[in-house]
């Protein structure tokens, strides 16, 4: 049986060896900020739009660089439904604050792993291996 894949983009923001994560209204787990492309939208353009909508900051498109790609079981979806995250680093301007569907944001390290979606856990593990987060 073929897997269903949810193709998403994620912004990886690291500050003082902690990773920025967000939690949506009505959810208990933390996710990576980002979202899906609109038809014809580039990865970076989609990420700039999504992060502005979710966190009220402007990503610097010129600074965006692809970091990694990973897949994990999608939270709250039927078994075999995978979320594929293409992760980007990018500088930003403005004040981070939750907007629209985002209830809260947090800076976490590997000690907070259990509070995250599987995809966020995979990224946290990878970032720890790269010695980018604690």
C-alpha cells in the first residue's frame, strides 16, 4: 500500500543552542514552524509567507539555505501517513509572536524532545548530532 506524503517546509531557527518550535491551538505537541507551498510558489517564497502568517516576522529570503530533509509519521494522521519536511535556515527581522493558528512558541533543547511531534524529534536529534543544539 503506498504511503501518503504531506510535503511541508520548515524554518529552523536556533538561538543559544535551542530550537524554535510552535504549538497550534488545540494541539499538545510542538511542531516546526512552516507549512505547505501554494501552487507555483518556490520553497523560500512559501516559507517567507508561512512564517509571516504564523510568527509575525519577515524571513530574509537572501539568507535562506536548505539544511536537511526528513520524513516521519504525521501526527494525528492514519498510520503510513508521512510528513516530509524540507528544512531551511534563514535570518529574520521583527519580533517573534504567535499568530493565526499558533497558540505559543518555545525555545527547546533535547530535554524537551518528548513534547514534540515525531518530525520535530528527528530534527532535534539531527541538530544535536551536528552539535547545533543541546
